[in-house]
C-alpha cells in the first residue's frame, strides 16, 4: 500500500478518477507512513485520524457519484504559517503555541474547496525566519536524505522544512510553503523535490502569518513539476481581502507541461557564480544549461551587476517589516502572555518568553534600521538597491525569457554542522533572495546529487506573471535529470 | 523690572484637527462605526490585528477625504502613501497605526475665517491625511485592571493640519467653528465633539513681531472649542511669563486639564517616541485619478461661505443673520425649506426672507433652546413656521398676535391658519366694527375724553390701549389710530 504514497499528485488524482484505488486507501497509506516517519518531526500538528478517514470517505462518496472536484481526496500538508479554521496554527513559535484561528486563509480555503484533505500542519522555522528549520519552537525537522558516507541527520532547509521533508518522505501528496527569501526553493532543493515561489501578488496572503509582507509569497511544494502546476493553478488568483494580490488572469498552468522550449532564450547570470559554491553544483548548472540547449533553447550569458548587494538589502527590508509585523504579539489579546501587574513588564516578559533567538535578532535589527537617524542609511538605501535589482532583472528579460541558476550554494548540511554565526547562515539565501526583492516567480527543480548523494536543485526565474515559462522549462530539466526521488532503505 | 506689555508679544497658533470620517465602516475593515455600541462588539479580526489579517482600504473614506480637500480649496494628491507609525499600547492592536506621513492625500489649501465681524482672514491648510483611530483604554472600571474597548480601533480619521496662521485664541476658535461647519456641510464628519468626532492638538508659541518664531509647545487632544480657547489663553500667559522672566520655552507636549483650565507637561522632546514610520507593505500606494476628483466635486453641496453670500446678496439678510442661519447645515436647510414654502404662496422672497429670518432666529430659536428639541424632529415644521409668517404678511394677524399663535403652535396641532380660526384670533380690519368698538370705549370714558379735549393729548395712547384691550389685541393698530383720531376730533 505504501506504493500509493510514492506516487505523484497527478497520478493519485488520475487513479482516483479511474477508481483504481480509493481515497481511503490513499489516506491509509499516508497515515501509516506518518507513524513510521514520526522521527522526521515534519509536522507540528497532525489532524486526527478519525476525521481524516471521514474526509476520505466523503471524497470517495463524491467520486462514486461523479461529483469529484479537482483535488478530491488528495491529502496535502500545510505549512503551519497558514491560518486554518479550528486547527491550531503556531508559525513554529511558542508565541502561538495555543492559537487556534477562527478563520481560514484564502488559499487553504481554495484547496479545501477543491476537495483536498489536510493531513496536518508542517514544522517550520519560527515565523519563517531561518534556512535550516532549526529555529522552530517545536524541534528541528530532519531531512529524509542521508549522506552516503555518514549517518548524520541533515537539515531539510528552511523555513518550509517540514513541508519539504513531508513531500520528500512521501508523507503527503503535496504541500504548501511560503517563500520570503528562498523558504520554498531552498528546502525543495535540499530535499529533492519541486518548489515554486510564484510572482508576488499571484497568490493571496490573506490568513498567512506575515514575516515580511512585501516579500512573502505562498507556493506549492511537490514531487513533480506537473504537481506544482496543478496546485498553483488552484491557489492563484485575485483576492479582495489582500490589496497586494494581483487582478490578473490565471493561466492553465498544467497545459505547459511538456510544451516545447524551442527558441526560448535562457539567460545565465554570471554574478550567480559565487565563491564557495560546491563543484558538483557548478557542474550541474553547466549540465542543466546543456539540457536546455539540447531541447532547442538558446543560451545567453547575462549580467545582473547588483546581485551582490541583494543579501544585505534583503536582511534590512526583511527584519524591518518583520519587526513591525510582529508587534501584534504583545500578550494583550491572544498569543503567549505572562501575567504581571505592569504593562511594560507584560510586553517584555510575554515577548521574551514567546519569541526565540532568531526572531528577537530580527526584531532588533528591524527596529534599528527603521530608527530615526538610521532609516535613510539602511532602509531607504536598501529599498533603492531593491529597485536597482528589479530594474536589472527587467532589463535582462528584454533579451532572455528565463534565467537559470543553482537554487542554493550547497547541498543539505548536517544539522550539527550548521553554521553558528547568523551571517554564514544567511548566505544560504544568496541565490534566492534576489527573486523576492524583484517580486519575480522562480522554481527549484531537483536536478542532481552531490558527491555524498544528497539532492541539488536548479532554479529557473521568469518575468512577472510568467510562471507558464517556468513550468515549461522546468519540465525539460525534470525529464533530463531523471532525478532519483528518495525511497527508504 | 519692566512692566509686561502683552502687545509686544505675538502669539502664533497652528492646529492639528482629528476629524472622524463619516462612514458606515472602518478605514481598513468592514466593522461598523456606530457610536455608543456595547464594548468590543464592532471589532473585526483585522481591527484586533489577528495573525494573517490584512487591511483593505475603504474607498468611501477616500472619497470623504477628497471631498474635504475640495471644501478646503486644497490640492488633491494623485499619489499618496499609507505608512505605519509604530508604538506599543494596549489599545493599538497591531502595534502600529496606519497613517499617512510623507505623502498625504490632500495638500495645501485654505479656509476663510471672520474672527471680527467684517474682517475676513485666510488660514492656510498644510495638509489633510487619512489615518486609523486607536481603541479606548478604560481605567476606571476596576482599581486593578485596565479594560480595552476596540470599537473605535480602526475608525477613519482625517488629520487636518493648519499652517501657523492664527494669532489669538479668538482666531483659533473662529477657525474651529468654521471648520466644523464646513465638515458638517460636506457630510464628511458629524462634528460631534462630545462623542470625540472632532479633537484638536494645538501648537502654540510666542515671539516678538518681526523676530524668528519661538519654541512651540503642543497641547494634545483638546476636545471642545471652549477648552481650546482656555488652553491657548493659559499657554499664552505661561509662555510670556517665562520669557519675560528671562527663561526659555522647552519644546514639549502638554496636556490640558479641563478641571483647572491649565496645561501641564506630558513629555519633552527628549522623551519623544521614535515612531519608525515606513510604508505599509500591506497596502498599495493610493492613486487618485482626476476623474474621481471631478466626480466627487459634483457631489459637493453649496458651501457655507457661498450660502452666506447668497443669503446676503439675493435675500437681503444681514451678515449677522446670514452667519447664524448658515452656522449649522440643519438651520440653513430648515430656513430654506420654510422660505420655499413661503414663496409658493406668492410672497416674494425678499419680502418674506427678512421677516422669516427674524422669526426663525427669534421665537423659533428661543423655543428650541427652551425645549431642547432637535431642529429636525420639532413638530414646528418649516411649513408651519412659513404659514405663520404668511399670515403676518397678509395682515391676517398682527405681529403681536403672531407671538400668541406661535406659542399655541408649540402646543397644538394644525397650521397657524387653523389655530387662528380655532381661537378667533383674526385681525379686525373692518372699519365699521372698529368704529363701533371705539364709540363704546369712548362712551365709557367720558371724563378722560373731556380731559383730552381740554388739552391732555397724552391720553390718546390710553384710548388706543383701551380699544386694543376691548378687541383682545385683534384690531389692526393702524386702523385703530386713524379712526380714534377722527372720532375724538368729531366729538
């Protein structure tokens, strides 16, 4: 039965429609694996088994009657940053340890309305701040992959590490993540799955707990590129409850799967060849370029000269917005509260206990860069850099259709080898943050392995609202790579 | 030591007025805004800043700000930006207030005031911006606890900032009254100061004329026009006293204590909070197209200044009367409905306008004050008052009888005409009837008539009084005069 869990979302959907197997059988397959893979710690909150079985039976009844919706009976995992009605939503923080939202995020609602069943809420870095899933108040997540030469637990990446590990370990048919500086793509690369960060404004942020509002964007994390296309099409679209969501038509993304890339111009940005990039990754990037060329694409070297300023700019804008976004966790109305008789003590103690060290660090940085006397030097300058980066991308897209880069500078590192200083840790995001700063869509596709047999991903970047080009190009890489998805043993 | 001469000091005043925008729902949420609801019953998840909630701009509030800007002859900015003003307070759920900082929706404009009758003066408007109100902390329900009511949290406010153009408390008062009237005409703020719909921060400094401006103090949150005057007067005295004693003014925020009529220091510049303003990433820049402005312009009512001018120029009202009638839109509306009613009965407007104004501002206002009945619910409808005035103009009743009719109208149903008939109050104009009464009166007053004949002319007034008394005041006084004279001369 575990074979069902290995299948892609598209295959499950097809099997359900053809009644090859039932939603209940799929559910049982995943539920069994949840028990056996509990040690990955991919979930913070699992939905109760009985409720899941009822949901699966309902799906089977609809399928039997021919009333199936697009995702009828498909079990998904949801990053614990999406508010889900009556299901605890923690954002990986002690601050929200007992928070049960009385409302549903727009995009989880869309998934529910399509018939998907939520297995549970996945583990994540606290308030999505981190690149290794070690800042979660609910314990670190372990990547199902192991290096060939040792047995050390590896990071799944972050911040959507729980979702990535859950998809990679076949604990769900697909998952939702959020990406503020690489939080979908980097864990996707580390866990050998596909992850797409859509264009800023493509998906509603309503009901998604904010990290940095101008950069946050939700997206699917799946085994295959087709699965990502299926999910993205469902969760996309304008939402009157999110003023920053775009009023732009959502294309039929799945139709792009297998479409030709003949004549497509692929840009290779020189500045992404950074120091410290693993040799295998350099080779993989070259191989990937070759695959696309062989499929008929034209390869064009491009320059994005401001790339090296992206990381510092990102680590100003992100904490600035985060420091303000997190002010609402003051212990007054909801969230963690330390009872005292003094107002300022209430604030200080509730926040001191509720937030972990990385969150506190970003609140401090953010408060600092927005302060009088520093605002111009940091925040305003960072916004100028952001505009420069955006402009350079727009210029580059005058001569190319899609950019190809690696997703992360290395493969997954061992959890006990995690960089101790935050700056080195932040370097993990160096290839992904530019995309968020520019609001562009980008996808990470599993494309190869390191010497130690751990996954590596390639990243494709497209102009605003051209996710269709990403799906088309990513399919080529996917089929050329024949990536060996993780299996036990 | 020199004797303090206040004439050597010039006082410089600027106002920041917070006006609650008239709108059914809040600035960024669909929650209701009605005053006086039970605590925390008009709060959405957005207002309470629950995780993942996002603000969505209420376009009605934007139109109201545009309308206000147009009423203030101001520039409407095609692009404005909502920013976050960050600070912690229990009644500020998000930990930041969404406001407009560097780019407000409305730019420079002006409002004309008339602090002394006949002398007008323009007060410059610096800007008007939109922002959220905070909730309310209630400290007096329990000795230990503070209660929070978020009904007000997120309600739209317009902050109207003047230039430092006012030079006395009288000018500041004139400005506030004028602004309140304007906002009420525009329908963009109900101007209800008791309910907190209009509050002012007062910036005030003193200096010698023709020298640089002095250091200013800001008096926060003064919630009545009377208190604004008191606060300014106190602050003016305090600052002049300090300067004359050779001391310096500290830049600070002060509070007005209405109980003692004084201001006291709240915090000085050093303790000033750093609000860390930055553009709110949850909201797009607000773009206002020219055609939207033009559309709002078509909804503007006749503004109080224009109305006053028209009342004076075409109706011949005095500036004083016109001012009073125009001061509240409900007054003007009542007066104009009554006037229209009057003109429908072939009364020319210039003929009726003045006498209607007298009745409206005289007996009618006195009645409103006495009874405390709101003008829009009084049983003395504009049609009824117009009817009364028409009876005076047609000589059906005298002005004196009209006062009695008015009093009866406040107690009885029916038109003035019906009341006059019911109580037989029609004026007696018939000559023979009056002659007969005069004859009867003179018949009973033989001694006085003799005295009159003997040269005691002053008795004429006495005879008039007796005749009026005999007719219960209903005889036409002119006719009585003429006929009495004739009859006395004949006898």
